[in-house]
C-alpha cells in the first residue's frame, strides 16, 4: 500500500513524524456492496483510477474525480480522504 507522504518543513520533525493521506474509497464501496467495475460504470470514472484510489496507490488527488466520488457517495472530502499520522 502506497500513501501520499506529507513531510513537515522542520527537519527534526521529519525524522520522527510520518503523515500520509489515505483514501477510504474501498471501505465506502464495501459498505454499499459495490465493485470497482460497478462504480466505474455508475460514475464514468476509469477503472484504473478507482483501483489506484482503492489501493492507496496515488500521488495526486484530481479535484474532478474527488467531486464525482463525493457526489456519488453523498459525502464530504474528509470522508473520502483522511490525513493519518503514523
């Protein structure tokens, strides 16, 4: 699983803190019984895009993709993505 790594500006904090952005898309799909293919069909998003988000293998967050998913799941951006300190 790959996460987006946010590094603090303070070099001392960089050694002790790791902050990542995680996508909760797979959890949200599981709660609704949706497959990646079904979600792609309903939202017109690429299956590869959905798969990357489900596996947390993304390096950027596309605003249009996030908007489509938030509208589909009737949720906010903070429900779809979360910042986690490891």
